[in-house]
C-alpha cells in the first residue's frame, strides 16, 4: 500500500483510462511515448496524463466515467450524511485524485469564464463538506479500538494513510500516559 498521497497521485496519473477521439489525428509523441494514430469516434485506452493532454488539445475527450461532476459530489455528500454513527460510506479508490483534478479544472474554467465562478464555489463547498465529514469520522475511528477490514475497506487509500498515522499517534500518546502513571505510582 502506498504510504503518501504523492505516490497515490502518481499512480492515478499513470493509470489507464478510456478516451474517444474527437477527430482523425496522426501519431503524436508525448513525453517520449508515441500515441495514436487516432480515428474520429473510436475509443482508446491511454495513461491518464496522456488523456489529459489529448483532451486539452481537443484531439480526444475522456469518457464520462473518468471525470467527476457536481452530481457525483451531491451523491457522495448524501451517502455520507445517511450513514449511521461510526460508519463511513464507500468511495472509489481514485475519488480524491479525481476530485483534485475536477476542482482544478473548474478553477481554470472560472478564471477564463467568470460565469463559472459560482459552479466552482459550489463544488469547492461540497468537496469541503465531504472531506470534513469523512475526516471527523476517520479521527473518531482511529482513536478507538482497531477497526475491522469491513470499515477500513470503505476508506480510500489516502484515508487509510490518515487513519493509520492517527492511530499510531493516539496509541503512542496513550502509552506515554500509562507509562507516566506507573512512574508516579
């Protein structure tokens, strides 16, 4: 399992995603790799970072399931709110890398098109609500007894890193208190 968010993001950038060619295009070199040729309307599988560059240049677009949207954030927020105490809703492993890219794209769009500022602000607020809700639950879960795999498998890799690090900090602190009691006694 990765131990830091940078590694998780790197893996996401290099994961394979599906794109659809917007137009015919000859083979192109990106970062020393050759991709293409592309035929309009056909689907291809490429690394995310290549798909992003091809989409930026208008050669292709990412399949909808790769991108997050406002409706996805509303669904996640709703699922998180209806969980019983001590429970966390399951998220896709790549939720946070996708969320960062979604917010980044909205911010770029808002800088170019002021009418998109409201959409960006709403998405940022929804993302903040989701992160804060999940973080509160992770802090609570990490300070209690060890959780079952059933709970931790619902966390993303990034959340499991936070959960494990907090658990170690809390356990160390508790040990220090108990050791101090013994010294005083």
